[in-house]
């Protein structure tokens, strides 16, 4: 396994819930990544701001995927066949 393989990390994989959806996986991964410090910072964790950052990332990814799908459909002519000229 490579160093990038989550199964080789001492903490182990974090995205193991069988019913985990993509937005939930993004939020969990961001939460786990926020603790990747040699010395974990102290203080109060702003979970509302952290959730907003995750939601912004989810919207960004969704928008970009929709753009790719739209271009793909349009370039293949499928979009014109579905919605007409």
C-alpha cells in the first residue's frame, strides 16, 4: 500500500459508514483533516464555520460537475435531442 492509501495510515480509514453519502464524506474528511497537526490546537472549535466551509466545497464540486455534464451532453448532441433546438 502507498503512503496515500488511507488503509495504511495509523488512524485508519474514516469513511467507512455504509450509508455515507458524498456530502457527508466531504464533511467527515474535512473534520478529520482539521486535526492533522503534530500538536492539536487548543481552543474552541467553530463547528458552524467548519460546516459552512464543507457546504461551500460541496456546492463548488456540484457546480463544476454539472458544468462538465452539461458540456458533455451538449457536445454529444444529447442535450439538443432531449430539450430540442
